[in-house]
């Protein structure tokens, strides 16, 4: 249910010019828990939260939420993922 409810929102966000990534993961321990990892350029963050599809996306999630979502918001350098040095595959 939840993945379908956020599909249009996810697709719209991924098309935003300032979006670097927008990825959902499902918890291995709790099948009703999803984690969203998203990143935007400095210029892309504000237009993202002010977009019509952001507002619509929040409303599409609301009926599926048992509690207020938790968030960690940090500004980091870079525009992509780094390789994990502890698990290098050649």
C-alpha cells in the first residue's frame, strides 16, 4: 500500500532539477517501517519543499502513518556516494 501511495510523489521528486537522490528502503525488522534517504543541491532544497507535489506527497502519506515521521537533516559536502573503504570490492 505505502509504496503505491508515494509512487507519483517519488517520481516527481526524482525529476526535480536539484534532486541528487531519493531512495526508499523497507526495514528488515518491521515490514511497516520505511526509510527515505534523499539529497538535494543547495539550490534545490527550498523549491522541493515549496512544490505542489511535495504538499500532495505529504497528504498521500498521511493515511498510512501511525506516528509523526522522524527526520535527520544535515548539510554535507559532495554530490554522490563514496565507496565504503572497509568493504572494498576489486
